[in-house]
C-alpha cells in the first residue's frame, strides 16, 4: 500500500489526507464485497468461481493497460 499512497499524495498534495482516507475506505468496501461476489457464483457451480476470478483479472489488466497508455500520452 505505501507506493500507492505515495502516488495518491503526489497526485493531490493539497488534499493528501482526504485521498488517502478515501483510498482506505474504498479498500475496506472492496474487501467487504469480495465475500459476496465470491459466494454468488458458488450457488451455480464450484467451477464458476474460476470464471468470475478470470473476469476480474481481465478487467484489471485492461484498466492497467489503459492507464499506462493514457499516462504515456501526457
């Protein structure tokens, strides 16, 4: 988490405490939703969880690549 916090602080120096606390809140929200998201596909099939996990990995890679390309343009 410290490298991520460092990037947040660099991006918003004047609102550093706000963006760091907002990031922590988003992390807690994501962790609390992870159980629900992980349990939902298990109602259909134990192997369905693999497809949901793969979908999240693909979305993460797409967002990361998009962010990398946008950052390279500026």
